[in-house]
């Protein structure tokens, strides 16, 4: 099975990125076979390019229709993604889990 086949929702608009001691960034979250990318598509704002292999663990939380994914990285960074829509949040979380091997029930051929 290829990485791209495991991505149920490849793009979500209106995602808010929160990191300790840094300003929040609102933009579009894109999932590829190897990266998690968040971009606001504005000048003078940071983009996030996170390699799936750098993700150690994720947590999912839901409040109403807003879903939050907390990403814990192997370099000890903690990133919070606020995703509008519960279904989109669940799809993004399961895609991340499957793509980086957090979910051992999915086997990927390299």
C-alpha cells in the first residue's frame, strides 16, 4: 500500500497552528505522503513543513465541532492543530497515524 492511499483528507482550510512562545498561524493544512504542511499563503508568515518520520505521538481532542490534534515530535516540539470539523480532524489524525507507523495494524510497502 502506498502512502498516498492512506490519506483520506489531503487538504483542510481554516486550520490554526499553535506553538509555545510563537504567534498562532491560520492557514491551509496539506498532507502529502511524507510531509504535513501548513501555510497561510501570506507574506511574512511562517510555514510548517513537518516530516511524518519526525512525529512521535499524536493526541486527539474534540470540543463541539472543533477538533484538536496535538503532535509530539521526536525533537521534543509540541504542536497543536485546531481543525474545523470533526470528520476532517479524525481523517487527518488517522492519516498521520498510518503514514508514520503509529498505527501498527497498517502495513506499508516501501
